[in-house]
C-alpha cells in the first residue's frame, strides 16, 4: 500500500465529516475531518477521476502540520470520488 493510499484509508475509516471546495486551478479539494481532530486534505483536477487524487496537507490535531504530495491509486480514489460526488464545489 502506498503512503497516499494509507492516508486515504485512515481518512475514510476515521473521518467524521467532510467538506469540498474548489482549488485555485479549478479542481476539487476534499477535506476529511478526523476523529483525533486533524483534517486530511485531498485534491484532484477538475476533469479528474478515481486515479487522479493526491493526498496533500494534514492540518490541526496531533501529528498535524504535514504537507504531502502523495498520489492515491484508483481503488482508494474511488472512495474519495464517491464523497466528492455527494456535493459539488461550494
């Protein structure tokens, strides 16, 4: 399992809420709020899909303040895509 997939697995299993916002380049930024108080961010291009997600910043909570640029494989990206499909950019 890649680091991007591990971060996604943790976010999808320990996440308590999520928000979606646009990126500066017109893509999507998905913020998943974690039980421990952190927020794990993921991004994908506007025309992206399951295999185009990247794990980015981890904010707040213990162990936070990390910046990642880790690709997420399509099987784990599918879970992120399902969350993103629940709401469009706000």
